[in-house]
C-alpha cells in the first residue's frame, strides 16, 4: 500500500511541477503576444497620424498659396510651393530647430524603452527558468513599458505642436521632401534640356 501511495504522490508532484511550467510558459507567451498586438496597433496608429499630418501640411500650403490642395504640386505651383516650404520649414527658425531636436530626443527615448523592455524580459526569463517558476507573471511588466513610450511620445508631440506649431521632426521631414522635389525637378530639367 505504501508503494502505491508513493507512486501516486510522485505522479501528483510531477503533474504539479508540469502545471507550473505550463503556467510560466502561458504567462510568457501571453505577454509576448500582447506586446506584438499592441506594437502592430501602434504602428497602424502612427501611419494614420503621419498621413493626417501630411494632409494637414498640404492643406496649409494650399491655403497659404491660394490654390486648391489637389493642384498644389502641379508644375505651375511648384516654384511658389518651394519658396513657401523653404521659408516655413527653414532650419534658421528656432521653432524648427526645436522640433528637429525633439525628434532626436524622442528617438533616444524610444530606443531606451526598447532596451528596458528587453532587459526586463531577459531578467524575468532568467529568474523564471533558473531560479523559480513563480517569477513568470513579472513578464507582464513589458506591456506597460510598450505603452509608456508612445504615450510619452504623444504628449511630447502635442506639446511640441502647441509651442512650435510643428510636430516632432516635421520641419526636418519637410526639408527632406523639399530637397527630393528639387532633385527630381533638376533631373527632369536636365533630361528636357538634353533631349532638345
């Protein structure tokens, strides 16, 4: 009878240990899936926001130049658009330099948040599998970290817009788009000249 009882106790102990491993794996998988889903959602939100900012910039330029937004980039308006954009988004303006520098600060903040997330995840994984399985629920700390970075970014972006009239990095991106437009225009003019 004692042998059967010992066998039953060892099976129950092994089953309990397997359940602890299963729960630890479920915590880890759940936190990873939640982080990935949140990341994908934030990526879609960022793309929608960037599209809105671009549309808003085109509407502002069209209003300033007195032309419909649908024809703002036509050949006839291109010279006025270049002049408007280069004066509005000039790096000589303090508000544009501030917007550009906040972009660098935000990139550092984002990479720091990713590094903190990785350190927390690795530390929890180590503590879970090499110290005690009961440490697995701490993996869920990566989810608030995933949400914290974009929340700080959104607040910073709104404050930047409030104080400078620009979103973070908007002036630098506008200057890059302007440089690209001028390059295309230069290549087009060179091609037209050589074909004549």
